[in-house]
C-alpha cells in the first residue's frame, strides 16, 4: 500500500486492517495515561510478558496504516481520533543497561534479553517503529542495541538485523562489510547456506542494498544515506513509499542523475543530496521551482517525471 497507493488494493486489505485495529482497541489497557499490552509473549515460550517491544512497534504500524487507509478511502474517519490517541499514548519502548550502555529490553516486565534471533530489533524493521527522524536518544539506544546484539550472521533474522541497522544510521562501512560476509555464505538464489528457516532469509542482500541506495520509510526519500562514502553506485526505478520510482547515481561522493517518477501525484519529500546547494526541478521537461534546505518537499502530478539537479 505505502509503495503504490493503489485504491483497489486498499479496499482489498481494509477489512483485515480494520479487524486488527478493532482487536487492539479492545486489548490495550489504558493505565496512568498510557496504553499497555499484557499477556503477550515476545518469544516462543517466554510467558505472559508486559509490553513486548516488537508488539509495541507493530501496534504503532497497524494504527498508522489504518489511519492512512481510512483517509484514502474516506471511511470510518470518525474513528481516527481514537486511533490517534492510541498512537500518542502507547507505552514507550522498554530499555535496560548492558555493558554500560542503554539498550532496548525485550519486554517491560518478563524476558529481558535473548542470545540469538532478532526480535529485539524488529520494532525498527519490519515494524517501521524507528526512523532517522526519531529522537537522537532513541536512535542512540537503537545503535547501542545493534552493537550489543551483533547478529549479522544469525540464521533466523539476519533479514531484519541488517535492515534495522540501516534504518537507524549504523556505520555504513560496518554494515557493508558484514553484508559482504553474509553474501559469501549464500546459495546462488540468495538463500543463506545451511539455513533451515526457509524463505524468510532469501531477501536479505537485495533488501539491504536497496535500502542503502534509497531509503523512504516515513515518506522521506534519502539517497545513498547508508552507503559507504567511497562506494560508487547507481540504481534505476527503486519503488519508494508514496508511489514514486526513483533513480540516481553517486561517484566519488557526488550524487547525480536524480529522477523521480510520481505514479499517484503525491507530495514528495527528499533529503537534499547537495545540502549546501539549492536544487532545481524539471517537471516533464519544463523548468520548475528552485528549492533550498536540507529537507525539501514539492508537489507532483500523476505520472509526472521530475529531474532534480544542483542549481547553478
């Protein structure tokens, strides 16, 4: 949905998304001004945990989704106030101290840590619960957790671990090196060698590379933000949040050939690839606006092609 804004698809998934929202409206407990999750195991056999960190991320994702779908389809809009209240007051992610640093705790009460697997970072990805627009403190806690877990080659959730590291701005050189080591231990089809867990590990390398080249979580497009500075790269038509197809190139740290195709005519927000320079937009071959600043937003039209370059 977030990558296509296809209304037919929205109508198809809306009943299920609504049932998920209905369940959590009933299941969450409002206590002392915050919504709390009880009796929810973070791991198989981990017991009746309170506020498992993954569920806290997935619940946020579910309510953000239902609000977006409701607005697009113009249904149940009278229920959005409740859904927004849940998002505003759901419990914070639990934390703890390990090796002298603040890291995430797997639950608020119950299981605190697990020595393999990656559930402790899945509130970041795939739940989209932390992005580079999150607070500095939250991002530091996330990066500390990546260091403490160090699960790059985990046979169960490497697909989440690499993506979580990228999403929170972990050192690109470390991520790239670890991804190379991971790729050396895969079959030709991308599956991790000697891994019994099936298709969950098939997309790790391709997914991580796409995100390093073009990140768009939270409807903010970031070009090459997670790629090592000296790495040359180019890509064509990576599909992003907001129903955009994005292309770009980087050589010796200089970004060029930036093209965005807007399928649905939505507002586009881009982190300026040249933060110290103004940028020029060319809309379907016609000169458009000149913009400045680290973060720029501009309106688009359906099936429009926008070329973006440094302004002279």
